[in-house]
C-alpha cells in the first residue's frame, strides 16, 4: 500500500543550529500536511501544502512540496529549545484518510 | 469554539479483557472522526475513520472495532485485548466534505499487562 517515509528518525542539534526533516511518498499526493507533537502531547497541525513546488514559511520554519508532489521537507532555522518534539508529515491520497510518516524526533541542547 | 474530549487519559488492562474508549467533539456538526494508534517511538497508524453516524471505515484489520452511535461520538472497542494493543490512542476530527487539518484529542495511554 501507499507509504510515507520520513528521515531521519532522530536528530539532535545544538541550539542555534538548523534542522531539516524529509518526507517521501511512493505515490503522488494530493496534498501534504505537517504536524508537531511535543513530548507527552498530541499532534498539532502546522501547515498544509497543496501545489507542486509550493513553499510556505512560518517564522523560522520553511515547508516545501516537491515538483512531483511526492516529497516534502521541513526546515527549521536557528533551532530553539521550544522546537523540541516529533515532526510528522502526512500525505493525503484522494479521499478522507491521511497517511502519516513515522516522524522525526528533534532534541535540542542549549 | 470546537473541543475534543477523550477518556480515560490512562488505562491499564489485563490481556483478554474488553476495551471501550470514548471520544466526543463539541462545537461542530457532522465532523469526520478518526482513531489512531501510536506505539512507543512510532508513527501514527490510522485504525478507523467515520464520515457519518453508523459509517465506519477500517484501515487495519485486527481485534479492534469502532462505532459512531451519535454525530459527535466515536467509540473504540475490543472484546479481548492483546499485549500488542498497548499504545497511545488518539481520536481526531476534521471538517466534513473537504477535510483539511485534523484536530487531535489528548489521547489515551493504554497498557495491556
């Protein structure tokens, strides 16, 4: 079945360093969403990308959707301790269900 | 504003016992509803989703079942729990018709012993 792969699984950075997580799908996606889950918490929606090649920014976070709509990335500039958590991408096939990646867990040391 | 409730927050159950987890949504009508399971250190696995009362789609065949007896109520059940059913169970909702973002509940942490 359709899969959404996410790498790396874990990433540790020093505060102030940049961080990137990548998401790849085996099939073309209608759109892709990104969620953040803080330790012990529940996933919270960050953003949705719909168009081929789309780039969106939220402060220090930059989200990209690939030209073929099969991959996406989340880049955080100058990480802060508040960025700690697990970042999930989720692809939507044509319909209601989202297919979540396994997530990238980010830890930040000050 | 919309809110989503899940209970209980934590649950410890013996193998072979039944399970019933409840999720309710307030402040919206005819939402899409979802049950996910997150094993320790793993991603989110979609178990069931529902687009209306009595309409349940199963994504993963296993010993769990779901029901939607009312518009804003979603129940996850099992007749006999397995050790492998342990995990973090999350209920979520989204707007019907053109599902956009999903809003997750606080989750239930289930440990099967």
